[in-house]
């Protein structure tokens, strides 16, 4: 049973009973089936700095731009709407929308263009 109510296009994280963690956009819930879009799995990847979280397609052959996935509610062990400032959520937003969010330290120094 799902623990939260979602609105269309909410970013959510699902933990499936099989162990996979999926980050996706909510589309709808009806008749015990959740429909999601832009679904990616959260995976641990080895980097030069050590283990890090990364994203991979939820299915190898999946149209992430236009396709949807249906998941039966009984296959979902946990669900949540993650905070927008979470790095994996920001990576997901960038991967699925092309929008890059800038932090305070990422803004360019425009002082050279001010009055002299």
C-alpha cells in the first residue's frame, strides 16, 4: 500500500519488493496500478573517488521521453517524494529535462560588468 498521495508529474522514489530503487515522475494510480514516466533506476557505481550513486534506464529498451511504465501497487515496498535539493534528484531533473539547477557557488561572478 502506498504511503503518500502524489500529483501528476511529482518526482518520486519507489523501492520495489525486488530491491530496485526507481526515481520517476508520477502519472496516475488506478485499480491498484501506478503509472510512472521518465523512470530511471538508482544504482551504486564505482568511480575513481569510490562508490557513488548514479542513474540508469529502468528498462534497457524504453522510450524515456514518451513511454510510461505500469507497476502494480503490491510490488512497491516503499515510496516517497524526495527533497528537491537532494543531489540524485537534481541529477535526475537534469537527465530527464535538460534543466541544470545552479547553487549559490555556481553563479558566475558578474562584478566586472558593474559600474566603475
